[in-house]
């Protein structure tokens, strides 16, 4: 245990040194666990005037997440800017191939760099961590191509360490469930549309209103496949009639519960 404490302290110090050398940064900010921690440390080390949180406004991100990102920026004391992204105008994106995230990040980072140059910032950073290297991350290529830095990854911080440090820094995101853009609920090869994204967003908002924190509503045409943690099955079943009625109002014809429970990366499962 003592060795783990020493290691995480070393990583935190490394992170501070990395950020200190950047001087003026735009942080690609989603309000998730990683980018919130990155924004907090960046603001503490560089000062409010040298850090800008860039929040991308997109149909692929629920309005609630945008509002939370704004609230977190204010809590941290960081300046922020919201700008509308345009990935939904790109056929490469809406065709929803396995490279979808790459095209999305291209737009995000192009905009972040435009803002950085316009306002005199030297670098753009984002919140990838060590664990992300074990996943399929086509957006990582866009990071490299756009020279976007990943200080948490460079410092060797893993997700559990970021959560632990976030709790130490009293960040409300320390136990926030993982989140991915709404497009990740749509199987590869199924075109993305604003109408489908709204169906998914409304469905997940309704289920969260029942007190369930981790939920995915996977889109399979007329079928909604609900994924929650196994311990939340009882809540789903207790509210099955209301859930079915609500999701049908949003556009689904058939409502199912995935008995395997919540699982990241299951968007390419076909039923």
C-alpha cells in the first residue's frame, strides 16, 4: 500500500511538471472524470488566465453533459468557451464506420486549435489515460495528427488513480460513471442521424430519472436494447411499464433489457 501511495504521488508530481512546461493551454473538456481532473490540475498549476476549457456543442452529446461541463468549469474556477462542432455535416462521420471517432476528433481538435491560436494559447490537451491504450481508440490517431497532448497519459496515470486523486481534490466527478458520445449506442454501419441521437438521449434521460446512474440504450432500428448494471435490473423491472411507454413515445417499437448487463464497446453487437 505504501508503495502504491508513493507511486501515485510521483505520477502526480510528473503531471504537474508536464503541465507547468506548457505555460498556456486549451483543454478539450467534456466534464468527464479525466478531463475534469486535467482541467483542475492545469488551472491550479498555470493559473486561471493561462487555461481555457473548450466545450464542444454537438447533437452527439446530451444537453445535460454540456450543462455539467459548464458547472464544473465554474467550480474549478476555469475560463470556458462553448463552440458548436460540425461532424454531423461530414458523410464520413454519419456513415458510422469503425473510424467514426477519428472523424469526430478531427473536427473537435481543429476547432480547439483555432480557438487556441485566436486567443494566444500554445497547446491543446485532452484527457486520455493509461487504461485507454488497452481499448480500440481510433480518435487517438487524430490526437497525434493534430499534435494534441495527453498529459495524464504521459504521466502514466491510470483511471483508478485519477479517480483517487479526484476524490482527494474534492472533485464531484471522482465517482462519475464512464460516458461515451451518443453515437456509440449505434452499431457500426448504421447511419447516424440527429433523430436517432434524440431518441437515445431522451430514453437514457428517462431511465436515469429512475435513479440509475450507468445506462446505455443501444439502438437497433425499432429495438431499444437497455444496458444497466446487474444490480439495477430490479429497478428496470419495477418500472418496466413506464419505461416501455416512454421509449415507445420516443420512437422505439420494442424495448428489451440486455441480461448481460452494462458493457463498454457493445455497440457493434447485432440482434
